């Protein structure tokens, strides 16, 4: 395995840096967080910059870059502006890679060029009041009515649902089925009649709005089925595989940003006649923080390499997600302690990272479930 970043990858990362500096500078990130204003306009700009083309086939206008390059972009976006990284991951992970893995040829030919060239936002309609970690408990139903699917049910905590161009929605299509059997995935477009949204308040991630989504005799064409009918759970695992890889990379970048902010503070904050970074207790805390982030980076890069090579990575994806999200929580907590009142002030960047970090250990599959996956892969 070669850890050297190529000249081409360096150029791409330089482009990411310029993109964030121009379109999402720090003061704009602070404003959007305080005003609950998601930067959805960035998707169109990402498409124009070629970022959304990276992992996809030239057949649809993609660049066919390896997943290691995608992971580097995700990490850099997480470091420079998590808001941008989140949108990138949803477009690529929830949308593009779901289409690649199990979309129909018609869906791919119609939507992939639009995603790559125009920027499409996707949401994942999985969680229900009684189903989340236990995806087998899904009860939202879809039945065939002539040439349509008729959908009834309730989803909750669906991020970006109201604004998404499409919701990749897990439904039960086999009457009387239980557990993982009888689940299918439908691609529900924005503006579908019978779909209603209710906003949900949250502690953080103010630019990642979440919704309760109700389906009341909502209708979509039969062609909205993604993949095979009744194999929705297997398809869902593919989507979450890429989503977790994206989360691991982006949260690694955000964690490195938290360390950088903390380092800047301890080098400048004076107490007892010297910078607090000169005290050994502070130095050891930062050493522990950097070790956790370096571990996160290595697991994220290894996972990206496995994906690039087409190798099995179920356990590695679960491990990377756990290590990265818990590293982010660890370093932001430690950093907040060292920044003290400075970090506690409204508008502080580290405070925002700390608030946002609380979601990721249970978002897109709780870390407890990830540990179950790891144990199962170990043969337990």
C-alpha cells in the first residue's frame, strides 16, 4: 500500500481548498449555523468544479477516480467545511453509489449525468419510530396499484428530506413478510403527492435539517423500484457501506480541524507567565488527540484502498465508522476543556464541531450496531 498522495490528488485537494475558501469561508459557516441556513447551492458548484464526477464511470460523464481520491476529498472537505462534506457525501454515497450498485439502467442513464453535471441532493428514507438500528422492523408499506406503487407509512429523522431531489426509501413490498425479507427500495422524487414533512429540532447540525416524513397514499411509477423487489435489505447495506466510508473520511478531517483549533489556542493562551501549551498535562492531551486522529485516518485510508481494489470491506467499514466518529467526539471534548470559556462562547468553531459530533456515533448505523457487525465478521 502506497501512502504517497499523487501530484494529481494534490491538485484536486488544492481545488477543494480554493473551493471552500471562495464559497464557504469560516464567517459564512458561522452565519449559516446560527441562521439554520443549509448551503444547498454548493452542490451545483461542486458539479461545475468536477468534484461530483470523481468516482463515476466515463459512460455517464464521470472521471473514474479511485475511491482513495474520493476519501481524500471527503477528508479535506470535513477539515475545511463539514457542511460541504456532508452534501458531497449525500450526493455521492446516498445517491450516486446507490444508483451504481443497484439502480436500473434507465435510472442510471437519466440521473447519473444530472448528478455529475448539475448536482442532485439525495436523502435516505430508512428510520421509522420503531425501526432504525433494527431495519428489519420497517413497516412503511408499498403495494402495486396498476402501474404505480402506493406508499403508506411514516419515516423519522430523515436528513435533508424536504430539500432532496430524491429520497432513497426503504419500504415493505411483500404482504405478510417479516424481518429482512420482503423489503424493497423506491426512488421517490421531490414533489410527489401524498408526501408531507415536519421539521425536527436538534442539538446541532443546524445546516443538516431533519424531518418526519409521512406517506399518505403517495404514488410513484413502478419504474421507481431500485434493484430487485424483495432484496431491499441487501441493497441498503451497499448504500450504508459507502455512506459509512464517507462519514469516516469526513469526520477524520473535522477531527483534525478540532486539533488545529486547539493547538492555536494553547500556543497563544497565557497563564502563569507562559503559554498553556508549555504545560505537560496540555501536551499529553494533545498527543492523545493526535494519535486518535492518526488512527482514524489510517483506518479510513485503508478502507478506501479496499473499496478501490474491490475487496471485501464490511468489517473495515464498520471499524472506520466507529473509530472516526468516536475520535471526533474525543478530540472536540478535550479541545473544549482546553479552550474553556473561549470554546463555550456562541459562534466558536470548536463549539460547533463539538455539538455536531454528537450525532455521528449513532447516525447511519449506531456504533453499537457497528460493533455487532465487527463481532459477527470475527465469527462470534
